[in-house]
C-alpha cells in the first residue's frame, strides 16, 4: 500500500491536479478578497481583517498541506516551552529568519499553522510580487509590505504599512529576511567582500544583514508588537532529501530544525546606530548557532547558547480538510468543462481546452525554477556597491 501511495505522489497527473486545484481555488479566494477589500474594508477594517484571515488561511494552508501531509515533512522545534504556551500564537511578533533554503518560508508556515496564526502571516516582499495571481494577490489583500527599489519610497511605505498591520485585531506574524535575499555561495562571497571593506563581522553561514528596513519598522512596532522572534532554521547536511519544492511535490519528506528565541522589543535600542549594531550582533549569534549545528549536529555544543530540548508539535487536520474541500470544489467542474470542450467537435473549443491544459502543464514546469541554483542573481552579476545600511544595492527582500 505504501508503494502505491509513493507511486501516486510521483505521478505528474497528481501534481497537475494539485496545481489546478491551487490555481483555481486561489483565483476564487482572490475574488472574494477583492470584494471584501473594496466594499467591506472602507466600512470596517476590523470586520474585513477578521473575514480575510480565513481566506488567507484557506489559500496558505494548501501549501502547508503539500509540506506536512503530502510529503510528510515535519519540524523539530527548539523553544522555551513556557514561552510557547504563554506567547507564541497569542501576540503580535516580528520574525527574523535566516534565508538559506528554497522552502524555509514554507516550513516556517507549518509552525505558524500549529500556532494558529497562519492566516495572519505577513511579510516584506518585492513590489512585483503583488501582481502575481493567487499568492501575490493574496498578499496584497492581506496588507503585506511591498517594497520598491527606491529607498526614499520604501521608507514611506514601511512606515505607513507597518502602522496598519500593527493594529491587527488578532495575533499577527511579520516575517523579515534581514539578509535581503537567499543565501548562495556567490552571494556569500560578495557579502564577505562588503563586510571586509566596511569592517563588519564576516559571517560563515549568513549574508550581512541589511538594517534600513528593520530600523524604519521599529518606531511603528513599538508599543504594538511586544516581541521579536529570532528564528534559526537548518536541515541536516547528511539528509538524503534536499529541501526543495519539487521534492515536496514528489512526496519526499524533510525534517527542519528550528531554534526560537523570544526577545522583548524594548531590548532593541531606540538609537538607529545602536539598533543597527543590535541586528548585526543578532546575526553573529545566529551564525554561531548554525555553525554549531552544521559541524556537530547540535545547536548548543559550540554556540554558547543555553540548551533546549526539541519538541514536535502535533499536526492539525485543517490543512488536509481544506485541500480536500477545494479539490472537490474545483476539479469536478473543471474536469467536466474540459471534457465538454475537447469532445465538442468545435475547433475553437478544442483549441481552448488544449490551451488551458497546456497552461497548467507550463505552471507545473515552472516549479523547477524554485531550485536554489536558479534563484536571485545577487552576487553573480548584480553590482556589489556598498550602501550606508550595511548591505548591498539590491532590493531588501529579493
């Protein structure tokens, strides 16, 4: 029986059906979000945000289903259990996560789902993403922070948008990849050159953090967002399955190891230069944690961080139920419609049906682009001109 399910998970037909389900349900959810955004939000932001939480949850949890149910992936969490019970899922927080893997954000969503905050996950993202159907539109209607490549514009956007989402009625997680882009050897080499030139710490497993977005967010966070969650994620280098979207789609499980540290926001200095140094010091601590894990298989042996016992939080059934609902809701009418088109005898209708199928096949092929070696060109052909923020001249959320 297990070999049968393994064969199903490797089947391109099964993958195509999941992609059709995600795309079709995403468009439906986006349309509902648009109606709420333009007609309910002007009347009541509170009601809009309450209802939009469930729409965002429904969209995001389809991807969580892929990770934790389809592939069987899981997360080992190193966290103070008193903090977990008292704070996590019960307060607003800014999450600072290393950006090392294709799927670090998705694995992070598994934790968010188990903390009951998935529908209120926000992020700093490139402005162009907001024009992408399904996920991009979903992020737009959920009031994520979209940034341009102009710091003068971004500073104003950050101040305005952070003020909005800090007033959410329910617990909200705001994700910041302070490194600005995903880690690769070429980007790391460029980052080391910049750090050496500016006399900054040279990190072994991270890129030099960019401080401008972080500093500009702090004034709007203070008094509304109680804490920063410093999160370190790593996969064991000896694991046979690489942490990529394609491997999850093929049903291959991975296990992430996430270390959490809750830091009250008042511990971050108000002075901009001191706050910048605080963020750099945080990344030194993150670097020691990751180096300890990669060299010894343990976060605590050489990092100097107090040890914590790993725990695995229980899966909740809601992402599975949500995916089943959307599969039934979308696949039955779409399959019926395509059969009608392909058997209509009309050249126009047959061509339309074939075009729709081809479009979904192309979407499936585009998943290959998520592999880490096809990521951002940062560090390859992007100029490494230094900036005052202690980073490189590329968008802060590549």
